[in-house]
C-alpha cells in the first residue's frame, strides 16, 4: 500500500510539472535578413501563458543558418515589450 501511494504521488508530480515551451513568432513569413519578433510561451492548450521568468534564465538562444550559428541572447527583452505577439 505504501509503495502504491509513493508511486501515485511521483507520477502525479511528474505530470503536473510538465509544460510545453516554445517561441511564438509574430510573423511566419519574413524576408531574408529581417528581424522577426517572438515571444516565449509555456503551458498547454488553453492553459498557456507568456513565460515570465527573468531573461537571464535563458542559457542559450542561437540563430542557425547556412552561414553558421550565432548567439542572439542579447536580443531578448522582458515580457511586455513591443515584440509581444499573442498566439493564435
């Protein structure tokens, strides 16, 4: 009985902490070399929200293309900036 309770608690805790995490672009079609504002979202379905953690929690954000990769963390702005885009 005790083992069943521990397993049920562990499985519930794991499921409760799982979240989708994605970058939501404002525009899905952009010209070459044109900045594309994006927001960071977490959640799932109707329970989604803009990510509100401090920007310094992002440890890597890289743009990759034919010319290679470059770090673009410096382009991040806190939630509520002009680059916010509501997902559809």
